[in-house]
C-alpha cells in the first residue's frame, strides 16, 4: 500500500438557510465519506475503492479535517450516510477510530448495510441481515433518531432504499408535536424537477440515480432495475405528502447524489445536497 505524505485541503462550503430562527444554529454537513478498506483476509482484491493506490489515505484525511473543524468550531456534524462503502472489519475499525469523541448525528445510507454493492437486491430483508453488524458502530439509531440543538430539532430518518415507512412518519409526527422547527436529515433527496432536469452538457446526469418519490414520467427514463428499485410505494407517497405539509419541517439536508446542489421543494422548503467527503467537500450550514 502506498501512503501519500501530503493530502489535499478539505473544501468547506458555507451556506445560510433561513428557517425563521431568533438565533443562528450552525452544523457541519458531512456525507458520503465512503471509507473503502478491504479486510485482507476476507475480501482482498474484490472491491473497487473510492481511493486509488495513488491517493490512499486521502478520504480518511478529509474526514479527519472535517471532524477537527467541527471540534474547533464547537458544532455538531450532521452525517447523511454512506460513511462506509461496504461492510468490512477494517472499515468499522476506521469508523470507530476516526469518530471516537466526535459529536455527530447520523442518517443511514444505502452503503452502510451493504456487504458489497450490487451483490443482492437491496430490500428490507437484506438490510436487516446486515443491520446487526453496522448498528453498533454508529451513534444514532439508524432507522430514526432526533436531537434538539439550540432549539432546532434535527431529525434523522433512513430512506436509503428509496422508501419511508408509516412507522417512521408516526415518529416524525411525534417529533413535530414537540413544537421545535425541524431540519429533516436523510440520505436520499426527495424528487424535484430540478434534479430531474439537471444536465451535464447534453446528458441527463441524474437519470436513474436516485431520488425518493420520482413520478411515473421520470421513472420511465430509468432502466428496469432502477425503476423497480426506486418506484415509491404507497407509504412513501404518504410520507412525502406529510413531509411537505408539516409546517415545522423547515429544511431538508441530504446526500447520496455526490454533488453540491441547493434548491427548494415545490412547497418552498429548501433541500440542501452536499457532495461526498471522498471528493473533498463538506458544508457548514448556518440556520437563521
Ligand atoms: Fe454515496
Ligand atoms: Fe448512497
């Protein structure tokens, strides 16, 4: 293994989001770190890493820079999933090491339950097979959790397989009943026309890769596999209606897309997507 001696500097985007607070609340949005270290004995050579041999250690150093910045600033990290790229003992050892003593809340990503990407259909049975391996290494409940920070309720909710359950919505309603403004933190963004029409030159860059609640005409662009994977069920459609109708949900903070993107849902609520730590990005968000 080649360990490089000097690493790139982390880019810390700064974004202000007005959600009607009397005093500002800052957090550091970190997402899609994709720590990708094989276990030499069990998995050697079977995985493509986000890092190459030429920049080995860079992702971990970006994560180190992020956690040190958050500690220095005295702010909580909101991590929206894919901290690891796949399950391995070495990845979990690194999670334990790099997040020891770090103040963070966590919304699960699809890779956090994944033995390795693409090995099987990612459904509830698959998730729960690997949940016992993953859950002990994260400080938040991976299905649903919340924490009030200076009067803002940061709610984390697992939508990593493009679905939201009625039970999660029941818990979200219970959070709303507490009366605090809510920032909803999830791995996958909700569908917006903006995502649907994003292009890279002439190419629809996001076609088939990942939003929750895409309408039929957008899903029609997907491959059959992606269409089956990402078609919302009735509970998910109910959840989206509730999320958009709940006046206390003031902002969404999401990942998964591996891009920096700021927009609003059709009800005017901002949805902030941040690029992956592996690519050298985090975002300091000041809620006002
Ligand atoms: Fe990711
Ligand atoms: Fe993801």
